[in-house]
C-alpha cells in the first residue's frame, strides 16, 4: 500500500517550505519513486515533480 499526503492551506502559509523539508527527511526517503503534484489556484502554476 502506498501513502498519499494532501497539503493545503492559505497563500504564503508555508506549504512549499513544509513539503521541501519533508522530502529532505531521511525517514521519507524509502528508495522508491516519489510523485508530487502541485496545483495553485489563482496564478497559473501547476507542475509535477518525480524523484527517483
């Protein structure tokens, strides 16, 4: 079974900083692929990050 995490919050609430710090943690690095989907409402900003 795979884990799914949802992170949401207000503009400039620190979501990006939280996600970056989370991905850098040793316990989060399982050696498997990580798929991160980003979608910001308002500004046209959508992206996908895949880490191997």
